[in-house]
């Protein structure tokens, strides 16, 4: 997060820093989905049916 929020220099104002920190934190949320993706690959037994990308494959299961 530090690298991302200070890439163009450290924010001098709290008004600028808070949105940058929140955006960086939101970008880390993909990590929470990794266990679901692993379970999906296991369910498919590593087959080619797994679709990569931002779409959550578990949301489309019925």
C-alpha cells in the first residue's frame, strides 16, 4: 500500500491521502477471492473449463 499511495510522492494533505489509502485497500480485496478460485479449479479437476478473469465463477454456479 505504501508504494502505491506514495508513487508520486507522499500525500501532504489528509484530504488527498484518505481516498488514496481507501483505493489501495479496495484493490487488495481480490486476495479474499483466491480460496474460492482454488476450490473451483479443484472442483473442475484442473480442466480447461475454468474461465480466468475478473468474473467470479462461483457466482454463476447453479
